């Protein structure tokens, strides 16, 4: 059965490269971002993306059965790329054939789509404005 989940936006300076960080909690409790942020650095390092100059966001999702970390970034003018890591007994796994983002993550993604259109698709793209435009927290 669908029920709302707690969604929060972490402070602007949480990621050194300016990636916007959100948390989602199945239980309603606050999410400890530490394990996600460590994995996020690994995920970013695995990709040849100039993160400091790229509109991007991450979702740290304490799901009902596992932790999910979704990293989304914009490239090729208007495409959103994603990487998803999920905790399993053997550690963090990235396998888009087995794991993807979920229904609750799409609320953040919809906001990010709209922020990208508003701030990055105009005559003068404004990365700083995009990074400040965050989904209003819901508890």
C-alpha cells in the first residue's frame, strides 16, 4: 500500500562538488547520510563527469528492506543520467539490471526535472540557481 515518505533536502554545502542531496525515509525517522555520502564519493569517482560544473542530485533512501543511493546528473543538453547503488549483505551493489530508483524517488526527480528546465534551459543557464532550488521538505 502506498504511503507518503519523509523527504528532506540536506544543506547546500553537504557535497563539495555541489551535488544536491536529498534523503527519503520509509520509517519516517531521519536518515543518517554518512554511509551514503561515502558511497557517493566512490560513485562520482567512477565516472568521467566534471561534477563541479554539472547539475546533479543524489537521493539517500532508507527503504523498507535496503538502502538505495540514486545519483542523477544532466548532460547532452537535456538528458538525465542515473546510477543506483543498493546495500546487500556483500556491500554496495551497482547493477541497473537488478536495481533502479523507486516510486518515492520519482517525486524528487520530478522536482529536479522542473528545476533543470527553469534554471538550465533558458538563454543564460544558471547553475547556482539550479543548486539552490530544492524540493520543499515533507515530514
